[in-house]
């Protein structure tokens, strides 16, 4: 299979994201063609 590689671009967090993750510090929000990648400050915040 040969899937096209897309480069995520930084964007503003979607509305409500910070409220949905109240104990997490959002570091960046790159957006791909179909979805978001939410980068948090530390691995501990994911757990």
C-alpha cells in the first residue's frame, strides 16, 4: 500500500478541548488532513 504522507500544521485547539482536559497542559495542536494530534506537556498528564 502506498498512502500519501501529509504534514500536520499547527492550529488553534478545537473549542472545548481545554475544558475536556482540565488537568492537562496543552503544548501544541497540529492538525492533519482528517484529525488532530494533541501534544501535552508531559507523559504523566496522559496517564
